[in-house]
C-alpha cells in the first residue's frame, strides 16, 4: 500500500467515521474520568450542607417552640393574676360604696 492510498483511506468517508468514533470515545472517557466525579462531589457537598442547614433550622424551630410555650405560660399566669386583682378590686369597691352610704 502506498502513502497516497493510506492518506485516501484515512481522509475519506471511512476515515472520518473512525476519527469521529475516536473523538467521541475520547470525550466520553474524559467525561467519565474528570467531569462526572467532580459533579458527584459537588452533589455530595450540597447534600451535606443541606443536612446541616436542616439541622440548624430544626434547632431554631425547637427553640422558638420552647420560647412560645414559656410566653404562653407567662400569659396564663398574668391573666390569672389580673382576674384575682379584678375580683379583689370589685370587693374593695363594694366595701368603699358601703362605707360611703353609711
């Protein structure tokens, strides 16, 4: 086989397909070796960060719930104290009226 025939085969339609297959195979290997692992590492980092964020959010919500519960208890105590003072004030007011009318 002469050089001209080899060049004709390499640069012809058959050669183009072989080169195309080689380039696609090379690109596939690069993608599998470099791009895909980097992408997977990014996904793993995002997932870990998301888990940390969820934990922080959960703790914040638990703290808010505890504070809300304490506020509710304090409000109940204040309401009870106000009711007691109101009852005492009504009794005192009636005593004052009795004294004034006597």
